[in-house]
C-alpha cells in the first residue's frame, strides 16, 4: 500500500521540473520558526503561495511540514527512506533496513 501511494505521487509530479532524485539532507528537523513562503506576484494554480513561474510543482501544493517548505513541492517522504511520512513514526530520520521493525520508519 505504501509503495502504491508513493507511485501515485511520483507519477503525479513526473511533469514537474524538480529532479525527484536530487539528494536532500537527512539532518533537517522541525522548527518552531514561522514558515517562510517566497513572495511575489503571478498566478499560483495550486494555491501554496509560490507563483507558478517559480514553482517546480505548480499543480501540487507545498505540504508545509517544516521540511523544504520553500520549494513549492510537497514532500511525501521527508527522509527518503521509502516510508511515506503519513505512515512514518520518524519522518525526518531515515529507517535503517536491518530486519528489525523496518516498517516503522525509525532507525534502531
């Protein structure tokens, strides 16, 4: 089921200009600072506050989860461990696949 959700998201963003394989830091952590959304005029089809001309995912709104919130694209798997954040008990720390509770999204 998780793989199916990830595939649905991946195919939805295929037409975007954002490189889905671009490495991201695994050291990001939630912040209590207010979210910063780029300002500027222009159309914004997905209503996330990032104008289409600067939004690599103009039809998929940013998810504003304190992780890469200024790029205009949702991040369904912040730590890129293959476990979607909705199912991940540690969404900003990648799972270590070692045969022990590999489906909770948390390192040992």
